[in-house]
C-alpha cells in the first residue's frame, strides 16, 4: 500500500520537485494557489492568506489518513511593512 504524502506549496520550487519525485511510490496530495503541473498529483486549492481556505483544507486532510506532512508553503510580502 502506498504511503500518503501531503506537501503544502507543491506547485513550484522545492515542493514541486519533491512531489514529482515521490508520486511514483506514494499517493501525493498538494495544496497551493496554483495547481500541480503533474496530473498524477492530487491538488487542493488553498491560499494561506485566507483563514477559511486553511480551515477547509484541514477538514479535507483529516479524512485522508496522511502518513507524511511536508509544510513547505510560505507567505511572501512585498513592499513596506
């Protein structure tokens, strides 16, 4: 049975690379603002700036019995603080 892996920020960069390398041996789920370019990867849309989207994602993930979580996403602010 394949392990279930969740990767936040899995649509680009390190998260995308990790997801693409794991999907052959794992059931991979990602969450990000943009969908995965790999149709084999299960994608949940989620913007970390939106609290309700995070709550909705957590409810979905709680039903999947995920084996491994990789918290890779971040929030990037531009301009003056």
